[in-house]
C-alpha cells in the first residue's frame, strides 16, 4: 500500500497542494520526491491515488490520478461508549477502535469517572483517529463525539435497538443478532454503579459479563466491540 495522507478538503483528479503537518510528514519524514506514488483520503469513504509533482519548503504539490472505493468498513454501525482512560491509554483505545472499524467513540461521564476530557483533549483523540486510519487503510474516519453524561446517553432514543454494556457478575450473553447496528458501553475503573446498570437495563440495554477477570477500560471496550461485531 502506498504512503497515505489525510486532506481535510474535497478531492478529485487534478493537482492538490498539501501544507502543514501532512506536507512535513510527506517531505521530511517519508522523504517522498517528484514521481513517487502516494494515496490521499479525506474521510468520504474513497481514496485517491496520486503522484508527487513538486516538493517545496512549506508545501507539496501532488497530482490525483484516480478515485478508488475499497470495501474496508463494517456493514453496520458500531458505536462504542466508555470513560476516557488516563494518559496514553486513551490514545491506544481510539487507535484500536479505529482499526476494528468502529463508527463512533462516545466519551462517558459516569459516577466513578476520573478523567473529564475537555474539547482540546477530544480534538487530540480525533487526530489519533486520523493517524490510525492512515495506517490501517480506513477511508471513513471514526467520529470522536462530545462528552456525554451516562443517564442521558443510556436513555437516548436515537441509539440502535441492540445495546450492550459490560458489567462484572452479569450472565454471559450470546449478543445476537450479529450484523445489526449496535451500541456498546463499558464503565470506568471500578465499573458502573448498580444504579447506573439498573438505569440502563430499564432503557433496554443488555448487561453481560466479559469473563472472570476484571479488565481495564480500554481492554473491556475492545473485547466488547469485537464480540458484538462478530470479528
């Protein structure tokens, strides 16, 4: 696969000028030169093969030569909700959810949440999504949503019919039907409170166990996403 670069603008065959971090990455990190092949994407679901035409100090000109639409997305929406874990674990979580094909990540505020991410933090997480998409070949960006309070989120009528939350001590669920739109949620360190679980169950969520061991937030979110997507 050719080196991939993200462009936050419409794309079509013809010349495109890259500047900022992507131009620096192309010219300085990847050291591409005129005539080298690359691939652009902008999150519209397609990718655009291109060729480097000119490398200048602050900008790179490339020529888009085609439009491709490879099938790399899940055939259903997978929404993953979890409190943002501390430090680099948040980056790990959004990168792996991107690789797994999740449609959206919803940061949660719960009774036992520790991190309350501000807008700057969420913008940074979205940048991690872009970098992970460049690596894994996705042409649709996973959305990093605004912070949501658990009581309001779990009762949101716009969520998919299939809604699953991880809760230690619950019975194991088969989580069918596979292939349907699904929302999954995990709690913070210490888990959801019994009141939060009861609220969710009353709103139609299925509570399920992920096994006999207590998993970290990012591990639980990934395990539940894989189970519910059939991957």
